[in-house]
């Protein structure tokens, strides 16, 4: 029987209301270590800036920290927001990480700033933005590839490491670019579910083989609330509802404890907006999750699933990984991989 579809995790290092960043990052380490025992494939950290409640702004630092506290887990960025950084700096950072943790580092790239426009201007060099994203990706590929005779600018460390580059996106643009460049593609269904079918189809239909990847390799990211029962999952899910509600209102994004009812916390229009934002969220016990994932994957083709899990209690969040892992093994695989286009080297 073909192997089940791999599971991976996306981490925002969300700060619980009242906790410190140090406590948050210690919990992230334990979360990653537990994921490794359950054979999750990747643990990616997302770059965000100027967001109270999110502590993953220094993404490359956290990638190294998590990689140093685990043994086999692939650790990477989900992603580095490339318009914020000179490609040479990213090549040096991730080249160094690849030397420290061989065959374990992924470099996921996004073309959004990962913050508001004022902060984006504070981060961005020379006023350059997303319009230069394709050229910056090409520069990174060159800097991480083999040294060329007469090459004037070298990433040392970095050159020759060939750190696997992924393109991330929530629209058709990045799907088209990933296909054109022959790179693996991850769709951000955890916050922008509207175009996931179209983007995955565009990517596969237009894929051109490259030195990194012979055949398309697509990953879908989605929110999940695994729990012991449907009732517990509905209760725990209110943590993610409150955080997205805070996002809509321009408030700090502290992770708040679950509540029995959201009725007094949101208006009907806000409820609709939050549920649309989390449209791909799966929640419930193992049987519920299995049915929801079966339905989700019935009309798309993906090679890997990446989950973001917003559960307030760190123990319950780690327990959620146990519950989620059972769905990967139960019964027939959700979606078998039709090729060997892995990106693990």
C-alpha cells in the first residue's frame, strides 16, 4: 500500500495572553519535539512583524533554534517575506543553517510583507517591494547554487548548499511563478482559502521541470482543531475565532483562552467573516477529522498537508498532534503521491 500523505506543521509562535515570549518559544520547542516523535515531516515558522501576540519575526533565528532542539524534523520558513530582505542576507543565513543542520532546512518564500504598510516601509530596502520578487528568487537560487567562474558576489556560507526553495502563496501569481521555475509550491489555505483549488490546478497544469524538482510537488496549509470529542473541538476552536476577530478589529493578537460561546463577542457580520477566513479549518475527533479531510481532498491533488493549530493550552495542543497523527494512518491513504519529486535533500 502506498505511504499515507505526509503531515507537517506551521508555527506562528503565538503568545498566550499573559505569557512571555520566552515561555512561548519554550512551548514551541516542546511542540516541535513532540511532532518529531510522531513523524511529522516539517516544522515551518512564519515571518510577521509589528504584531503583538506573534513572536516569529526573527524567522531564521527560530529556524536554527528549533533545528538545534530536534534531530530529524525538517525545519524551515513558511515563509521568509523576501521583499523585506536582500537575497544575499537570506542566502547567508539559510546557507549557514544548512551547514549546521544538513538536509534539514527548507526556505519557503513569500512576496507579501507580512505586516502593515508602515512597518513594511521600515523594513524594506531601497523602496523595493513585491514587484521585484521573481528577480529576487532568481538571485537566491544563484547564490545558493554552485559557485560560477568570475562570480562577483558570493554567499559564504551558502554557495553550493542548494537549500530547497519553496514558493508560498494565496493567489494564482505564486502558483504560476512556482510552476515556471519548477519549484515546490505551498498554498496558504490557513488564512486565504478562496483560491486554493484554482491555484493548485494552475501550478500542476503549468509546471516545468527544473534542477530542483522533476515533477510538481504541492502542499496545502489549513487550520485544524483536533480534540477528543466534537464538543471539545467546538470549545477549543473559539481560541482561533477570537484571534481572527482581533485581527479584523486591528487589536493585538494574543492567544486567548476558549469560551463557551462567541455570541456576545462578535456581530453576525464578524462571525461570517471569521468563518470565511477559517473556511478550510478541520475540527473534531479522529473520525470527524478523517471525514473532513477526505471531503477536502476528494477534488484536489496535493502531496503534503501542513496544519496550523491554535489551541490555548500547551498540553492540549501537543495532545492534538497525537489525535491528528492517527488520521494519517487510519484506513487507506487520503492521497497517494504519484512521483518521487521529494524536496527533502
